[in-house]
C-alpha cells in the first residue's frame, strides 16, 4: 500500500495515525517534498488532493481516517 500525503495536512496525519496504530504496512510518499511523487499521484488518481491511497493498484483519492476505516472494513473485515 502506498499513501500519498502533503506536509501539514490534518487528514493525512489522521490516516497515517490509523495505519500506524493498526500496524499496517505502507509506504508514505510526501508529494509536498517530492515532485515525482506528486506527478505519480496525479497520474494514478487524476487529481492533486491528499491523502490518496494506492491499495494494490486500486486508487482511493482524497480520503480521511473514517473513509480508510470503511475501506478496511469492507475489504478485510475492519481494523483491529
């Protein structure tokens, strides 16, 4: 899983906090600090909003913590 984030984004911080709390493996890519990551996120999602989650090639743009919890509930039976 790849999570695209922006510096200072409270929604990004919430998603990262959830994933860390649950011990979920992910790669964090800060689009504020790396223009290549921004382009990659735009190419995948068609937009510039973060956080954006790439879950094994399925793209979930502009999410917050609550939305990520819903995705995990639907896909994996929830978070612990």
